[in-house]
C-alpha cells in the first residue's frame, strides 16, 4: 500500500502544470500618451537568435550600431540617414581557417570615444573604427570572447573577456598595455560584465560573485568585494556570476549578482554599505535617489539608492525577458521578448504607455540620449522614439 500511495502521489504531481516558465500575457492599460517615432532604420540581419548585448551608441551626432555577422553602421542622429557601412567579416584576420565569410560574430559593445567607435567579437577580436568614416583604425586579438561593453579610460580600451581576462589596449594603436587574469569557476553563465572606468580604476564583476577594481595605469588589483552568495548542493545552484556592468554614482558603486544580492559599495574601499536580496543579469540604472533593477524573472523594482529600501515593484512582466530599465523624464522604459517598449511611472511603477517596435525581441536595454530612446530589436530594427512631455 505504501508503494502504491507513493506512485499515485508522483503521478498527481506530474499532472500539475508547471507555471514557472509561463510568459505573462499583456493586459490592457490606461495609456497616458502615445510615443512618437522620429525615424527608423533596419540593419540586414541583426543579432538573430544568438546571445548578444550589442547596443546602439549615440555620439558625435551619429548613431552607431552593428549586427552579429559583421556589418557596422553609422546613421545621422537627426535624420537617420546612413552615413557609412563597413563589413568587418571582410577584414583579414577576422575569421578562422575553416570559417565562411559570415562569422565576424560581433557581440560586444559598442562604445565611442577618442574619435572612434569600438566593437568586440566572440572570435576574440576588438575593432576600432574611425567614427567619421568607418575606416578600420586597428584590430587586436585578445584571449577570449568579448560579449560585453569595453570602456575607454586614460587613453586605453579596457576589455573584459569570458575567459576571465581584463585587457588594457592602447587606444591609438591597439597594442596590449597590460593583462590581468582571474580564475573562472568550472560552471558559469554565458556572460561577462562590461567594464566601467572611473577615478583611475577599472571596475568589473566576475564569475566568482565579486566586484573587483584594477588600477588603470598598471593593471594591479585593488579591492574585491563578494556580493554573490553561493548556495545549494550542486554547481548549477551555486552559480553567482556578476555579469551586469557595475554602476558608479558619486562616491558609491552599485552591483548585482545573478544569484545573490544587489549591493551598494564604497567606491574607494569596496566596503559594503548595504545589500538586498535581488538577482539579475540585466543592466542597472541609477537616477537621482532611485535604483531601477530588473530581476531574473523579468520583474521591475525601484529602490532607494541610499539604503536599499524597496519603493515599488512591477510584477506584470513575468518571464517576458524584460530588459534593464532606462530613465526618461518622469518614467523608466523597458523592452520585452515580443518587441514592446513599456513606460512605467517612476513614482509608483504604474504602466502608463506601451509601443511595439518590432515583432522580434528588444534584447538589450534601450539607450537614452537627450531624452530620446534608441531601441533595437533582434531582427535589426532600430527606432528613435520621443516621449511626449
């Protein structure tokens, strides 16, 4: 009888529907305004279904963007007219011996500065392009995939790789200035923190659940503070990667782990000021006294940046692969897996507007410049959107 009871029990459990992965349906909202599209462009193939954090870059009166196969573009910021285009897959040294021409695998960046725009690739190549013409200024091979944003600091390009190496390249020549290697656990997420340069330091997250700073001039490690908390019996349960680029705001740094905490640290010492139990692999945004975070379920939270107190939560986006939130006036904006942008009130998290950019996902946090939103879909649709005042 005992065995029979156990079998019936197991069958009953199996029949129950697992709702943990169900994608939340959108519900009707009381829209307060209609977003306005100023211009749109389409790249050839976008990033398709591949993992990517390629984001538009707004600088020098241009919008720079790239697609995974190797095309990089510059558009006029005001009109959207294409100014130049270059196919990085045609550049010698981009592909392996047995690769076909469609394997540039651009996946990191971009970032602009020093009169250039920089992209990285899964092939371990960093490209620096002249921002005015698109001409290749230099390319550099690094020891590992580049799938996050480099940083430009102290006339260097700072690149963090999946293999755990932080490399400093001369911004003018691409020559390696120094390299710092970190150990990587045997099991990690597919990701790597971008680099943020500030106050002479290069700040990154790592696969051990730490935020670490290196001295930009020398590559020497400064402090390292653990914000992830390994728990569970298996290696999978104990993954604590910090794949989100840290955010520097004043004399504090904010970081979040994929399985651990959102923490505020003292910028100079790494001392923990506060931490709260949130897990994420999406970009953080700090605006005024608020931090906006998207957790691993797609829920949006606003916290007081001074003490970590939760101010509001928006739980309507469960499993919609919601992007990080960006600040636009009185609102924060997120994208989702079905190509929608959603405007949320900064005051209480109420959804006040919605607009569909494309049928494919908004896969990376939108970019905001001068109050305009630059959103890019997986299939390569790029739109510039104005929020009515």
